[in-house]
C-alpha cells in the first residue's frame, strides 16, 4: 500500500468536530445575528428557514465529503456540496439588502445597503469546488486510487 489514509474512527471524530464548527458558523451565528437585527427594526428580508435548512444542508454535505475523502464518493459529495452552496448563495442574493428607517421631529431618514455584488463574489468559491469535485470524480473513475498517495502520503 503506497498511501496511508486516516482510520474511520479518526475521520468520524474530526468530522463531528467539523460539523459542530460549521454548524456554529453557518447556521447558529447567522440566525443569532438575524434575531439581533430584527430586534432593532432593521429590515433584512432573509427568511430564517432559508438560513436554517440551507446552512444545515451545506454543513452536512461538507462534513460527509471530509469524512469520505479517502473514498471514491468524495468527488460526487464535493459536487453536491458545491451545488447546494451555489444554490443557497444565489437564493440569498434575492434578499441582498438591508434597510433601516427612522423618523423624529418631522424628519424621516431611511438608509439601505445592498450586498448582492458581494454574494456574487462569494459564488466563486463553490464554483471552484464544483470544478474540483468534477475533476476528482473523473480521476477516481478513470484512475482509481491515483490521488490517494498525494492526499495521504505514507508516514
């Protein structure tokens, strides 16, 4: 054997840690921030359900991909995670503005910020992951185990 992948128990433990960290960053923190913003009468329009289910799908697929890195299913899982991430970001782009309105003393002030262009830039990351997953899938299909010595060299 010319490669040394980590054992399944080790990959599962690291996968659980990755799951918890990604869950905190991609689901819990955004929902908490949306709750704070909502308490201060800032209009954001992003449905909490989108953040919850979209973030959860991204977290699960990325965790599964990491655990399965030494397997042939890794490429298709990367493709699925990238497609879900891309769909999530493109759906989020529909809600890409924040508004705050206040009035006092006969004067009304409204401020609005649009962050759609920033989300377009973020779409580059899952697009690269999609291409990478496609290449890994093709490599594993036509040259099984060719990438494993590079990913998991013998210690």
